[in-house]
C-alpha cells in the first residue's frame, strides 16, 4: 500500500534522496535507479513531516515527527546509504513540523514546533535539550 510523502531531501553529493511518510517511515532511494536502498520507522503509524540531509556531513539526516520528536539519523556509508539508524531522538512539547541543518556548521540543526517556538540543537552535545529556544 502506498503512503503519502510529506517531505523529501536530496543527498548533498549524489543522486540519492530521502523521503518521509504519513506512517512514519524514512526511506532512502537511488533516484536514478528508482531503487529503495534503506529505511527506518522510528514510530509506526505516526506521521513524519520533514526530512533534511546534512549538506556538510552526508552521513547525517534529521526528520520531524508528530510524535513530538526530531530523529537524528545516520547511514554507515553515505555513498551506499545502507543501514539507516536512529542515532538520537530530541523530545519536543508538541508535534514538530519543520527541521533544517545549519548550512555552515554540520553539528547544528533547528526545529519548528507546534508550540510556536524554534529550537537550536547541537548533535555533538551529550544533551538532548536545545542550546537555544526562540
């Protein structure tokens, strides 16, 4: 059964793409071959709204979720894009509709939450709390 795609993001150095779905999947495809390479489902049947591939670190992705979480995902080899895994989850007070990596520093990302706040996170920190909330 096909599911609604809410968000897509190109791999920064190849023709692979990431897509997130209404049922919570993050799917990695080879766009030229039309082949599914990897996937993960952090929380089944909970929509994921956005995905963003880190332009400075092709091993890293983030995805937003209705489950009040942002998932930090990693692939073992960014050229092959197999073995997509959850590296960390960042709790939010409500659904997260937007995520984006910092275009100048590979360790920072921002999230936009249903509580009207934007949060800045550092994935290299041991903390799962934002370093700043706007």
